[in-house]
């Protein structure tokens, strides 16, 4: 199966976006994919803000992108666009870091007014980075993502079904149709 890099562009340690990605990572893992999580917030701020291409953490992140067959990119939406933290990482990657890769863009936010951020802010950047195939993205409202005291995540039924379908389409685009059918039972 494929190697999937799952990138959270949220600056928050208690991020709904990151938790949602880890929830979806479990589905991809159950379908037989190797999933590698990357929380951009864990990269050194001085390397990101100082555009230090040679910093070991940036070199390692770049290698993760190079090794991946597919990339899931999740971001909270701020001011109708993806996070500045995510932008700082994307700016440090090689121009065609997504060449030949299948990409799934995901976003979270507080209002449906931001639903087009994927198509008007994130998708053009991913395309300019050479993504071979950008599958349909998905925007999830913050109110539809609940985190219990023990850290378990629950997604409202409608959005959860839609996310499962989107993730399955991504998996199928990676060549995992057999695994998707097997996981669906």
C-alpha cells in the first residue's frame, strides 16, 4: 500500500484539526496504508520563520514529503485562508515537492463562510507545487468536532460519513480500492 504523510497546519497543541487528522489517519491505516503524522507546530519556529532550508528539522520534513505517495493536508481556516504556520512550511519545500503525489486537502473552521478556503486559497498552492491529483477536499465545522475529556474524538454523523467517503476516495486514488472495499466490509 501507499505511504501517506498526514500534515497538520494548526498552531494549537489542542487542535481540532490535528485530532481530526489523527482520526482519519486511523481509517487510512486500517486500509493498509503507512501513515506518517507531521504536526507543523512541532517544527522549530526559528527555522520556519527564518526560512532556514538547511535546518535538520526542515530537511527531515522535506524528506517526509519526498518519501510520501500521498499527502493529507489539514488546516484551520483563519481570515478565509489556510494557516500561516502551514504556509511557512510550504514556502520552505521545493517548488515541486508534491510532484507525482495524490493530495487530500482538509480544513476546519468556525463558520460556513470559510468553506471555499480549500478551493480558493489552498488548492492553487498545492497545484503550483506539482500535485499529480488533488482529490475533493472537505471543510468541517468546529462545532461538528467534539473532543471528550479523555481526548477521544467524535465527529457529528453527517460530516463523519462525508469524511469517510472523502478518505476512501483518496485511498482509492492511491491505489487502495481493494483495501477500501475490505475495510467497508
